[in-house]
């Protein structure tokens, strides 16, 4: 599952299994899970729908904003090289977004688009 140039370690502010939001490009505002960190500043992202496990999106880290939420089950599966399904990714994103939206509703937290 890990190819040349990829790593399972943390890279700066991003971690494997972390929920992130795109802040630039035609996918702006879409949520993804980080499945791989490449050398340099690129991440491999999946959403289980448009961007499936078999074809992750490669995106520059400066075009991504971290939500601070991590899907620990997904991260553990990736670290142990177990099979990950697109439906598991979709469920993890939905669950993390639900907790994220609850946090945004109850606190003064900046959303990925920079608004409150």
C-alpha cells in the first residue's frame, strides 16, 4: 500500500486518518481523509466517493486546512496494512463531520472557509 516517497509518519500538522478540508481548487470546501503523506508537502486524500481508495487525490498541503479530527480506526488500519473500504471512509467522514459541526455550533471556532 505504501509506494516510493510515501510515509505513514506525521508530517508537520497533518496525520494519517485526519479529516481535512480543501481550501483551494475546484474541490474547495470538500472533506477528505488523509491516507498517505508524501515527501515534500503533498498529501494523498480520499472521500470514499469521488476520490476512492484506488485513486486518491494528490494535493499540496498548503491548499488543505486541518480540522483537528482523526479517524483512529482508519489510521490504525492503514498503519497495519489492513484492507480499507470506501464505505468505511465515507462513514468515518460523516461521523467526524457530525462532531465537527456540533463543535462549530457551540463554540466560536473558525470554519475552514475562514468565517465564524
